[in-house]
C-alpha cells in the first residue's frame, strides 16, 4: 500500500517537505517495481537512488538547520547516522531477495509463500523508516521554522 504525504507531516519548510515527498515517491515506486516484472532491474535502480538521495537529503537538512540556528544539530546528525545504518540493513535485505531465484514469482506457489511475505515485511520497515525520520526527528525543526518566519 502506498504512503501518502499529508499536511500533518509537513515540517514547515517547503524544500525539506519536497525532499520528503520525493523519498516517499521513491519508496512507493520501489513497491510498484516489486509488483511487476521489472522487479530486479528496477528495484536495484530505485533502491540505489533511494540510498544516494537519502545522503543528499540528510546533508541538505543539516545545512538548512545551520541556517535557522537549530540547536540540536549534533543529535540530529547522530539520528541521521542511525537512519542511514537502518536503511543499509533494509536495502541489503532487499538485494538478497532481489537476487534470490527462490523468491521470484512462482505461479505454483501462493504469493505469501514464495515472494510476497518477506518483501512486505521490508516495506513495513521502509515505511516505518521514513515516517520515523520525519515524525520523530525532523518535526523538531518545525518550531524553529515558525520562529524564523515570524521574524
Ligand atoms: Fe528529513
């Protein structure tokens, strides 16, 4: 099931919101890729894009935090590191599934048996990863954007 960006998860900055939307789009695209024949090729292209764009996004987020004198930059950088590690683990699981012949669609097996289940679990982790990133950490910036706008 696709994740839908909503106003409630806006951090109050258009640039960061747009980057979050793109990350969410990538996760949704990866999910679509898994559900069609493009599976392995598309999966690795989009997963690589997710990993590299996450790095860009984290870097830019820190730059923006410096501009607004966000006081928890150090903590946020550590949180980014944890999130990057989590993403790396999820991605390596995805790649294992992507290259494992036994996990390809096999019409003789039910979807939950050979293919769907481990992938679904990874999507749960990915969704949780992005939502946690936005709600737990990035949302702390919201008050500082408000403060800046009020000046
Ligand atoms: Fe973010």
